[in-house]
């Protein structure tokens, strides 16, 4: 009887070590994938409770009444309209953030006009509009931007009610480093020097928590048309 007890105790002791090592290995794997996600945005094969977008952006819906009541300066953009996607978004004025990058809107449903770019209707340069692609719980206004095709139409309504139409000429996805070094300058100019341009930009790729930024952008470039 005593020999049986010793055997059971050894088996129990061994089992405890096996469980402890398994727990430590699991914790190590969670720590590894957690750090990798934080630094690179790579999602873990383990069920980690991580965010894949900027949690500081408001996801509250903008009502139709709020959109209709929105006002802008007479020569400034008021609404961005993409009929194919049933988009009518308020356009707010914005500049550069503290990282010298284009500021993005604080709400998923809004867009922003970079006030250092051209004003709609001026006839030169390019109007630059930024919007959100995705949030934590739902899509943003520009979630379908990359589905636009060449020759699709985009409209901007100014504060004075004048509507200006643009035709899509190019859609690209570029890494954020390229956007910061080269893309910002390109977006401020028109693809056709004889016509006013429009550049739309939105988040794309992986959310990188350590940088609080997505690693790429979708850029749509269009030119003004009369009809």
C-alpha cells in the first residue's frame, strides 16, 4: 500500500510540473505575439484582445439632420458626394498634425479638407480630402474608396451651393513612408495640369499600435469635368 502512495505522489508531482511548464509556454507565446502586434501590427494566431484600428476616433453615427445643417465658407468644400456608394459626407477644414502628417477626421462619418491644398473651383492644383476607412466596430466613410474605378464621378458641393464634378483617373495603395516622403506633394497637384484636380486619401493596411498609425494609404486621384 505504501509503495502505491509513493507512486501516486510522484505522478502528481510530475503532472504539476507539466501543467506549470505548459502555462509558462502559453504565457510566453501570448507575450511574444502581443509585443509583435504592438510593434508591427501583425495579428496573433492566439485569441488576443487587440484592436485593429484607432480607438480614439468617434464611431457615433452622424444623423441626416446634422449633415443637412452643416455649413462651410462660400468658397470652401461643404460636402463630398459619391452617388455610387450613397456617400454624402461633411467636409471639415484641417491642417497637419503634430507629426507633420495630414490630420484625419475625428468621426468615422466625416471627411476633412486640407486647407493648404487647392480650394474647389479655383481651377488649378488639387483639392485634398481625407477620410476614415475603418474603426473598431464599423466601417468609415471611405471604406469603399479602393472600389472606385477609372471614370467614376465624385462631387464636391461648396458652401455657396455650387457643385463641382470630378472624374477618377487613378487608384493606388501606397506604404505610409512613401506617402510622407513623396505622396503629399503629388496629391497637392493635379494629374492634368490644365484641369483642377482632386485627391482622396484614406487609411489602409495594418494598424500599428506603437505608431498609432496604419501602415499604408489608398489614394484616389481625379480631375475636374464640366458634365
